[in-house]
C-alpha cells in the first residue's frame, strides 16, 4: 500500500486515511478562491485538509477546518501540524450542522467541496458515503449553515457537479446567497462541463463574471490554462 504523501510546492498531504483523496476538484477550488482581504476562513468537510492548506499558503487568515469523520480529522490535523502554516490552521472534529448552530464566529470566506451524487447508488463504505453523498449533509443544510456563519460581506465558494448547479443556486437564494462568480470546468475540449466552481455573496447581481476552463487536451496532457491556475502549487503538472 502506498502511504506516501501528496507533495505540493509549499506543503505535503497524507490522505490515505481520509474519506476522500487529493483530487482535481479540491486543488482547483483551493487555487480559485478569492482570498483578498480575508481574515477568517471556514473549510467545510476538510477531509485530508488539502483545501485549507492551499488557502493557508495563499493568505494569512485564521482557518478553521471542520470534519465529522474521525480518521479524516486526525489526518488533517497531522497535515496541519507538519506544515509551516500550523499557527493559523485549526481542525474541528464535529458535525457541521451542530457547529453552524452553536458557533458564534462569522467568516469572511467559507469554502466546501461538499457531498455529491444525490441519486447515485450508494457505496458500501460508510465513511465514503458520508463524504460523497448528501445523506449526511444535504445541500439545504449546507447552505443554511453557511448563511448562519457567513459575515455580511463574506463569500462562499463551492464546487458542484454541473447538473446540480441550478437546484443548488435556487436553494441558495432561499438563504439570501447569490452567485457572484463562476468557473465552468470541462474535462476535455469537446466534452460537456462536469464541474462548476461558484462563489456566492449576500447581494444579488444582474451580471457577474463567468469563466470556462478545460482540464486536459485530447492526448490527456493538462492544458496551459489549467497549468496556469495550479502551477504555483503543484510540483508536477
């Protein structure tokens, strides 16, 4: 079994005990989030802590990373401790629904790579089910919690399967959260988008920036546009 960490330029991440491994969704979201003038960040469902670490190497904000799964929380905490950003990273081993009710903090930025695949067949392993399905944290619960914890001028960044975007945006509007920026993600040039990064804010805009990105060329090499987004962090790209 390969228990070697995933090495970034600024830090390393052990992820073999976490519910979800380091992947393109998390890396691109962590690199895409706007961290300008951000003092306090919450990473919801941090897993191995990769998004929190990517944000930590981009800003000096205090970062709380919440994770319900015990093994994932332990691994994320260990990853934080061995990084040079440990003094502004904190792991919280708790259920997000409870935390959103009890927490008095307000966050300038909340980020999440949330449960996916509402209607797919559930996997056998319970921890993976929790990480990748909305049985444990529904989109409604996520957005309700974000609305409770987000500062008045705060932003919420999330990655979603493209076919869940419309319903997620409608649910967000019920909690006074509105899209202010999008990144539409295509696996390859001729393929339909499979992921969308969305940034939400408190104010409804008539118009906002929408970008598109293609991850791989036809020969499976990464495109220059993807490289430009992540080359500051990835060693091999």
